[in-house]
C-alpha cells in the first residue's frame, strides 16, 4: 500500500515518533519487564487488580493499627469502590481512628478557586461519601483526617503529610496524557526542566484538553463526553509529593465502560518504557520504588482492528 507519513498534531504532548513506534511494538512479555529492580510489574485481569488494591488498603490499615502508628494514604478519586473497602472494615470491626487519607487532587475553576468539599462532582466529596461516610461511626477516624485541597492548605499540603510521618503509600494511575495525579505534560504551571520539575510541589494547574475529554467519560459526569461539565483547572500534588511517599502503586487498568477500548494502552507503554520526562509525567515512577499493575486489556497488542469501530 502507498505509505503516508505525517507528524503528530501539535496538541499531542509527546511527539518523538521513534520512541512511540518502539513502545507500540512492545510485546506483553517486554511490557512486563523493567531494568529498574525497584519496579515490579504484574499483568493481571482488571478485577484482580481492584481486589489486590482493596486488600492492600486493608492490610496496611491493620498492620499500622497493630504497630501502634498512623496510616497515611494519598488516594486517587473519584472511586465509588472505596465503599467496598469500608464494608470489609466494618465486617471485621477494624478500628480506623489512626487512618489519614489525603485526596490526590481536586477540581478548580478558571480563576484557580478550588471546588468546595461538598461539591457533588468533586473528588473530596467522593472520597468522603464513598469511603469515610461508609465506615461505621464507631470505627471511623474524625472527619478532619480525610483531607482534601483548600485554598488555605494548598501551600502546605505536602508538609501536612510530612508532619504525620509521610504518606505510607500513594495509589497512582496514568491519564490519557500520562499525567501523574493532575500533573499534565502541557500545563504551564509545571513547565520546568526535569530536575526542577521533580521538586515541584502541590499547586493549581491547567488541565489538558485530553484530560477534560477523558474525565468527561467518567460516570460522575454522566459518561457523556460533556466537556463543558469538567472544570478547566485543578489543585494537585506535584512530583515532589509523589517522590516523598514511602511507597507507590501504579495501576493501568482503565477501559471504556468495561470494553477492550482503552486509552491507556499506549500511555502505559510510554509511562513504563519511554524516557523519564515531564512530557510523560507518569514516567517519573520508573525511577522510584513502585508496584505496577497492568490489566490484560491494557497489555493487549496495539494493532488494527477495524471491526471494533469506536
């Protein structure tokens, strides 16, 4: 067939075609290997990854309780599945007064005003509604130990976790752009050389149009593609807070409403096997002690499949 060569759109944040093509061609076996011995990659069914995540949360809560110490989480949102963790904690009568949970990010308006904690589409609201509120009142920690971003705490968000002994673990998952929390590659607020970028702390950031599109497909926005419903900015932890965590999970298991369609298939390959660069924010985790879980769907080969359409 006649070849047709072109450059990626200027809107695409990472455009090195040689790297992209190499990552496209990675086999399942190659995807599961990494030169950094601190990176442990497992490829599992998506539901198995969710089960292991819940088990890890509960296990850490129990071990911290038994050792008489705080358990500090840096959590992604929104995830209604937290209610299942709460129900298991309730069934086992596990006291959670030592648990602290920090939201990884939160929406903000065009002027950088952070969404209030009870905004119905907000991340803090979801974390409280589906996790804290579902824990038996006799077992759950004070409401103030489930922390979301506010204008007052934004400058000291990382220090708040540090003062508690640091976040025991953060649970990440790359966005379509390879974003880390809400650190997008094209955000002017994080437009820094690599070493300075690694030191960047929590701040208000501009969301990529790709992130707006991705999040418009979430159920909280009606899974509708309603771009106007997704706020244009966000408060987010920065690379500095990700590095400061004692441990990290990185979960690559998002598909479109449970189908085999997944915008993570190439993103996963770039984050784990592309260069470490602010143009692929999730690539930072290649340099850190991280447990990586990839779903069978995300690990599928990237190949032409006309029968699927959209």
